[in-house]
C-alpha cells in the first residue's frame, strides 16, 4: 500500500521541471546572443599619422663663403625678409677706370625644407651720386656703365644699369629648371664694366642699385 503524497511534495515535483525548462531556455537565449568568434582575424593600426608645413629660407654668401646673409636675419619666419648690406654684388670698387671690369660672385642657396617653385631677381632703379670731390659733371653714368649677370655659362642679363631696372627676372626660366630643391646652391656672377672712351666728365662719380632675390613655394 503506497504512502499518499503530501501537497508540498507534489508542488516541489511540479516546480522542478519548470525551473529546468527555464534554465535551458535562458542558456539557449544566451548562446543565441553571444557574438560569433571567427577563426581568422586580421588588423592594421596606423599609429604615426602626421602632417606639417615646411620652411623656405634663402641664404646668400660671397664667393669666399666668409659673409652670409639669410632671409630670417633680424626677423622671424613670420616675416622672412631681410636686408643684406654686407655683400656688394657690384664689387664696391670706387677707383675704376674706363675699360675696367669688376666681377663678383655670390651664391644663393635654399636652406629651408621646402623646394622653391619660383625664383626671381628684381633690380631697382640705378642711382648716380658723387664719389667725393672733385667730380665730373656727367649725369648719365647709369646709361653708360654695363653689367653682365651670369650663372655658370647661362646669361641672366647683359646691358646697361639703367636698362637693368625692369620687371622681375624669372631665374628658373633662364636656367631651364622648375625649382630650387632644398639644399641647392646656385652661383651668380656680376661683371660691372666702366666703358672705354669716357672722359673726365665721368670722373669721381659712382652708381648704386638695389637688387632683390625672391623664393616662392605653394599657391
């Protein structure tokens, strides 16, 4: 004769399948929501991603390399424009006689980090003054004195100082190139001649003429 099952026991027996069913459902749901892990993976991380601006700095030196002027002298890269009064491209000889030529060589170098895509030379107006006293009465020495500017075997300009006062000379076009790469130095020779046949009216006179070099890069 079997022993009657108590109500509490029957409730426990009924609750167990329900709990098991709930656990199984939860496990199935969890497995369904879990991400699938691939057997093959590949990845690249770029950790060095930088960009910045270069510099364009001009340097001028005399032929001996003992005198140097830079576009940043006395200023900052913000301005990048300086006056060089220590290199005389016309030689500075104030005792020339008719038929004499004085030659001076300078080097223009790009010491910045960026290539110069433009390079020009702009001469200013030639001016005449007295070289002490006594002095002659002529007033047109700028139209008489000549200059030949060369870079190696290439002619940049040849003519009178008066006619040299023109628009900017495109140096890259003259040299048949497209740029002045960083670290490149280009020599220029200035040969100034006091022509033959000039008389005493041209004695004791001198000329002066400003010259401006310019690099450019970008747009």
